[in-house]
């Protein structure tokens, strides 16, 4: 059995502009090395299309906030460096990975651990597997600065990193990889 802490991880969260397909307006990445979550990196990004009112209501990012932000092309090298890990972790990962793949073109995504699927499998019977419900259940937002709020990339990436470390616990890498296929009705919608 392989100790899960022997690999490097990066937890990501993206916030989008509400267009279809969604374009990136904020990205955060939190490294996990030796089983410990590190400091987040985050970027506001000027999207090609404006942020819709619906997306703004979800994450609170206004068009004025990203007007002077760099384009994704200007930060792409930094983002690729932050994403350099053995395993990518995200909650409802297909959403985040889809946005990253569209923005990064030929980027080869590493192995993915989806904390939504992991939580369902490792903690069956919970009333909800939405990130907010799991954050509340396990007090994962404890000691976060008050300026970090839910549905912003840095907050969501930090609490997802904490959730992953909580879920991984004393499990082996092989136990974490044993993920079933398919979704369920508790998948979180892509709130872009």
C-alpha cells in the first residue's frame, strides 16, 4: 500500500463569467505536499466576454474588478507552474478541469481526484455532498480570514484542500483511487 502523502497534489477552483462555455475570471491553486496544504496562489483574469449578472450574484466578481486584470495568456506560465503536481484535486472536478483544458489547450491534466465523488464513496449516507454542506459539517472554514468568502476561488480551493486532507486521512493511495464511475443527483451545477 502506498502512502497518499508520498505524491504532490494541487487543489484548484475556478470562477467563470457565466457565458457558455464559461470563461475564466478567477483561479486559485493550493498545493498539498507531504499531506499538508500550502499557501494558495490566485489570479483574477480579464475574460473575453463580460461577467453575466447571474455569475456575479454567485461569486460577487464584477466586470469592473477584472477590467484591469491580466488576460489568461499573461498568467499562463504562472498557472502551469502552480498546476505542476502528480494529482489535481477539485470538488465537482469536471467543471474546473473543463475550463482549464479550454484555456490551456495542449495541457496534459494529471490524474484527478474529485472530492465530491470521494466524499460520496468514503462517507455514504450524508444528507448533502455539496461543498458548503461538507465545509459546515467538518468546520473546514475555521480560522480563514473574513475577507475570504464562499464561491470565490481562493476560499473554495482552501476548503477543498482541507476536505481532501480530511477524506484522505490514514487511507492509502490505492483506497483513494478506488473511485466508482457515474454521477448522482447531488452533483453541483456549474455556477458560471
